[in-house]
C-alpha cells in the first residue's frame, strides 16, 4: 500500500482528536462542565496556615473548627494519629465556610484535595476521610483514602463500604475530587469521584442519614477506626458540579495512539 499523504495524515489526526474528545465524554458521565480547582473561587486552603485559623469570607467567624493535633510546615498540613484518637477539621456551624457557601441539592458541589497517605492504622477505612452534605440533603457522603485504596461508604458501617480503587499507591501526592451533580433529590444523591483526573465512579450514592449534619468534615474521621500519617497540600471547594479539566498530554497521547493504529492498518 502507498504511504499516506500529508493531507491524509492531517485529516486522520483531526479525526483522532475529535474521536478522543467524544470518547472522553462518557467518562465525565452526567457532569460535562469542567473547572480547575484554582478557579473554585473563595474557598481555597493552601495549607500555609491551618484552616481553623482562616476566615476567607471575612464574616468574622473562623472557617473550620478542629479537634486533635496537626502541624503546618512548608505549605503542607500533617497529622499523625492512631485510630483510637481523632484529628479532624469540621465546618458545620453557622457562619463557618461550608454553611456560608450553602451548597444545595439544586446547585451541587465540588471538593478537591491533594494529599498523600504515608501510613495507615486501619485496612478498611484507611487514614483520611472526607465527609460532606448539602444543606437540604438527608445524608453524608464519605470518601476514605488509604495507602493503596480509595473507598466510599457509610461511617462507621464497614459492610456498606465500596472499594473504588485498590492496589495503586497513594503514598505520593495525588489529587482527589468528588462532585455531587446539580438538581438531585434528597435520599438519592449520586456522586462522581476522580483520582488524578481519572473517573473512579459516577454511581456512588450518599451514605448514612446525617441527622442534620450539614457540613464539610475532613481528617482521620471520628469513627474510632481511621488513623495514620497524612500530608495535605490543599483543600478547595465550590458550589456547582465540575469534572477535572483533562490533561492536554493525555489527549495528545490517546490521539497519537489512535492515529498510529489507523496508519498501521493502512500500511498493511
């Protein structure tokens, strides 16, 4: 077979890019809008200081309360606890950040954190948990991260925990994002979970009835099981449901791979 002309190669490259784009859309499931967490607006905690000392919305109330010991150094918040002790940051009171933001089932919300798990004291719940609920939700959503897994489920119901990813190390810094889609109904909220921009699930649901715990809560949890050594680089959140922006390099590699396979078949 003859070689592809320059025009044919360019056409195939364009087709590949379009195909990659549309193939990527299902991975975003119902959440198509994208936004970088640096564009989340006001509530971006870069861990230069403890979140419990900040008042980003300048309303006169600190954004988080805290329990247990943590330290900040070089823009990293660290905690190291046994599962029998607690260290957490909680934004659950009137005038604290999460309630000022006031995300609802209608607006949805997105939370992103960059962290690494240096060690864990529990093989089920790991060392880091992130719990959140919209103002009119009837349940908390729970994300659990260990040294080599990402899980979702009820706290502290071990039987209800679902493994989203396992066997992949979280001992280096990774970016985790959860988003609750807009326009949902109490009792049937569905969440999307990403790790480093890769969708882990778009079907996980809310967890245990929250008994009015309208909050954002992160750290080693409060169920007496979560514990370990964790470094947190940042935590950011906003109203609205947003998928991560795909990395250009990932799209380029996928497009080149598709183009290469087309060319190889043409030569044969």
